[in-house]
């Protein structure tokens, strides 16, 4: 996870996605933290649609959506002017019984 996080901060989304693909091809077990790094990298590049895709992948793989995951995705949508998607994610977060915090609320109403 630290390596993937370091790649994301130094090299951006493209290299992070390549590293994630390599991990999957080599059958490394990916968890919430790995996907959170990718969603955060999506936020830094305004790739809100990719972030939402990874939310779907996480749900499909039962990787465990947490507050960090939702906050990153909501922030991504908010920064890209996709406030409807941010509100939708806020609703999904509530339905999934994931507690929100001030970051969640702030990003959702911005």
C-alpha cells in the first residue's frame, strides 16, 4: 500500500493504475486501502468517472467501502462540478451505514 501511495503522489493516476493492474495480474490481494489510493489519485486529476468506476469495482469485489473511500469520491465529484453525483454518493454512504464526518458534509454541500 505504501508503494502504491508513493507512486500515486509522485507519478499520478496513470502509473498508479498500471501498478494496480500489475498487482491484480499477479494475484495480489487488493483491499480497501489500495482502492482508496487510486480514488484519491483520481481526485487529484479530476477523473471523477474513474473514481466512481472504482467504487463499483470495490463493491463488486467486496473490498469494503469506508468513510475515506466515500470522502475521496465525493470530493472528486465536488471538485469537478458534479454535485448531483456527490449527493448521490452521500445517499449511498448513508444507506451503506457508513458514518459521515465534517469532510463528507463539507464536500457534499460545497
